[in-house]
């Protein structure tokens, strides 16, 4: 009888151990140091980064939908975007770097450096000594996204360069794209799943996780 009881206990222990090892392991908050600002394309790019094993960035946020420069720069004290940003910063207090994708709609022709400067100041208030990397939205090899038009993409490139040149804490971020038809969703704007997310997510990993990837590559030799 004692032997049967021991066998039952042993089996139970093994089953419990197996179930525990199958649970996903979350990164400690101290490992997450890169936050982000942007729009739905930004969120999809971050999804791709995590899908490919990236670990340094905040979780992707659907509440960043739209998220143009003008959206982020207005009503900052009552902004849904900054509320989400503050929630994520509280969750990952070791954040010291921000990736900012410059999302601009074709209709937002008034978008200016002044709008971007408001966003910069808000980030600096929240994260002293922050380092900010700016990227424009990815180009497309075919067609034009109706949401951004040509204006949104070109204005983003112009502002990215201006922000880099005028600010000591702002640097050129990852150059994303170009997005081929297979990388683009049916709407002609967003990232396809999985191809588009994988492509841009990998570009993000090569930029933000370069040191870790080099260490891993060296260890495999």
C-alpha cells in the first residue's frame, strides 16, 4: 500500500513539474528597457519583434491605434495615448530608451516640428536622460497607402532628420521596409501577418538587440 501511495505521489510530482515547465516565462521588468510611441503600424512592428524572440521592448498596445504626431501632441493632460504610455512606464520602470515611429496621415498637412517638440518634452518629463530613436513609416514597393499618402511618408522622413539634427538625445532609428505586396495587408497600409510583421520585426531586432544577437552568434561558433 505504501508503495502504491509513493507511486501516485511521484506521478503527481512529475505531472506538476511538466505543467510548470510548459508555462510561458515572462521577462523580468528590469530586462525591458525600450518603450515606443506611434500608431497601429508601430504596434504591429513590435508584435513582429516579440514574435521573433525580442525581449527588450514593451508589450504591443492596440490602444495606440491611429496615434499620429498630431494625436500625441494634443490634449496631453487628458490623452488616451499618454495614459497608456504612463501605464507601460509604470509596469517597466527601467525603461531608458524610446523608439518613436513618426505616423502622419495624408490629411494632417499641418504636422510640424512644433507638434513633435511637444511629444519630446513629454517623454523627457517622464524619463530623465532618455535616449530616443526616431523612424519614419516604411515605404512600399508598390502602390500608395491611402491613409498616409505620399505626404505622410515623406514628411516623416523630413521630421526624423530634423529631430536628429536638433536634439542631443534623439538619434536616427531603425530604417524599416520597404514593404512588398506580401508584407502588406489588404488595406495597402498595415503589416501583413505573418510576413510583414516578421520582416519589420526582424529589422527591429537587428537594431535594438544587435549586441545580444552578436553574443549568441559568437557562442554558437
